[in-house]
């Protein structure tokens, strides 16, 4: 229902026009990263492989394709949660808690829903020893938007590491060459070079962009107003914090501990990326629910208060339910949508370093 409603509301979606253009520009062998003001504003920042993913929707009449695109995104996340190792009540909790954020993501026709799906499925497939499919999820997510590369975070939990590595290499080769079927080798090679340049330019533009860099990086930069430092001063310590729980190898056998790595990864990938937008938060909110619901101990009232804090500030702040003045003059200018999720991630990291999980 959410997919249908958002498709009706966003019947002239600019993002979908960009996505649709990726396929047709690949067919025409024109630049995927140039401006096409007669078709849409802004530019594409997805890889050439995305042309094949969007192809089934792009070849249909525009509104039909848009509707099916929204439905496919919503169903993909539902499928990832439904087929996961979570208990039934946990699955329902994830779907209900993230419903508003799903609406926000679909309202922009964004691929972020699929990114959450691919990360989630990578973890689930590794848990179920289906490493070939896990490898496909990693490769597909990486070749579309690079974020899928965080699927490597679950590498140590694989029981078939060699098989996983070989599958990743094989899928990577296939994904690299596959778009050449609908274009040409010379064209695709050139587009990969242009893709790198577009991502580098986009990263620079995102630094102080009002609707971009809604992350810990953006929050610190926008609050401080200081453009002169490198984000690595934040990213490197964050990576160290993310990695410390890997030292607890004796906890790898605990399913709840492994699930917390999924939760941490879903939050980390958005909290520490300059490309994070408001509609990106469907990804970390799934992680927040996992943090709250998938531990072998009873959560405290403070944990419940923190969960509510996330829902109010992170999920509701972009909506008309939230006071407009606070949203426009406090939350949005300083990227404070990231703040509650950051607190959860820090608490999760502390728990992963100290709790038993048995």
C-alpha cells in the first residue's frame, strides 16, 4: 500500500527520471553522468551496472514503471526481513517501526530501500551458508552505489570463506562486463572512469549541502562551520570503534552477537557517509530495531526512551507531524537527524564490547 501511495504522489519523480535515464543513455551510449536538463535536474551517480537493474522498469510506460519500481523496492525489503533468521515478532517489529521511514524513502523513489535489502540479505545468506548468493548481493550493491561493499563486514562469520571469495570474484567479472551486452566495451570502460570522477566531485559538493551529508560527518561540519579539516579525523576513529568487537572471537557462535554486527553495519554505512540523505535512513533504522529487539536480555526503560527518541527525531522530523520551525531551523540545518542513531550506534558498540550475548 505504501508503494502504491508514494507512486501516486510522486508520479513526476525526478529521481526515477534519472534512474530511467541510466538505461536509455546506456542504450544510446551517451554519458551517464552528464547533465540532461530537458529530462531531469541533478545528475546520475550510480554505476553502469545499474542500467540492467532498472531496465525492466525503464522499458515500460513511465508511470507503470514507476509504480512497479516502488512495489519492487518495498517487496525487496519485505522479502529480506521475511526470509531472515529473526523471530516472527521481531520481523513484525522491524516492518512496523520502519514503515514511516519506508514511506520517506519511497517518496523519493530512492534505491536506499534496495541497499538495506542487499546488506540484510548478505548477512542472511551467510548465516544460511548460501555464500554464492551473499557474494551476488555484495557485488550488486557495490557496482550500483558502492555501499554494498560493507557486506564484507560479515566475512568472518562465513563457514565457507574460500567459496565466498571465489564467488565475489566471479560475480564481479560478470557484473563488470554484463552492461556491455546493451552497449559496447569501449563505452562501459569510459563510463566507469566517468563514474569515479562524478563520485569524487559529488563528495566535495556534499560537504555543506543542505539536503546532503545528513550524517555524523555532516552534523559535526555544519555545527562547527569549519570547512578546513578532513573527514578522516572522524572516519578513522569510527572505523576503529566498528572493528573492536571483532576481537571477541569467542562470541562469534552467538547468533545475537552476529546480528548486532548487522545492526552496526546498517547504521555505520549511513552515519559516516557524505552522501547520506534524509531518505537514506531506512537503512540505519532497520539496524536500530535489531539493536533493540535482538539481544538475549531485557531492554531497560532508558533503552526504550532511546528507541522513542530515534523514532521522533530521526523518523518523524521530516514529516508535517513534526513542528515546522524546529525542523527547518534546527534539525535540517545541522543534520541532527543523525544524532539519535549515532547515540544508538555508540551504545551498541559498547554493548558488543562488554555484554555476554549468551
